[in-house]
């Protein structure tokens, strides 16, 4: 949730530098495929895997939480290799010039759920 209050990334579009807030990216992400943003939508699906991981921790399905967390991290981490994003439905793309705090806090939160699940799995096994 904290990552939603920071900028996710910065782009250069038609000579202007634009910061994309994480909250905006989070809200627009689910419908981005409608405008042809397949790669961006795929990256957004990491949120679904992250949510599955969180729910599984609360239900004490730690192995499923670890696996879904790893999937979320791999999908979210793949965005670091993107050099441009779709900015208009006509297919215009813009260069990503910087990944900002919101993106990295998002990655750290995914990692923290993975490590928490591993820790809980190990401690519940010892106590059982």
C-alpha cells in the first residue's frame, strides 16, 4: 500500500518528462490491455499473484504463498528490462528514463511476503 503514494516511473514523451504515480498505474493497469498494452498488462498481473500470496499467508498455505510470491516477483521484476511503455492507444510509446521509489517499494513488498512465508513455513514445521 505504501508504494501507491510514490511515483512508479518517469518517461520522456514527445519532449516532455512525465512522472507516472503508482496509484494511477495501479488503477489503469487492469484495463491497459484494451489499448494494446500487452506487456504492461502482463506486468500489472503481478498484483494478482501478490494478492494470492497475501491471502495464502493468512490462510496458512505457506508453500502456495511462496510460489505465488515468486511468480509475482519474476513478473514485476521483468519490468526493469522494459525500455519503453505504451502511452497512447494509437501505439505511441515513450522511453522509460527512470524507475522510481514506488516501483522499488512494490518489489520490496513482494520480496517481504516471500521471506515471511518462508520463515513461517520453517517455524511452523519446527513447532508441529
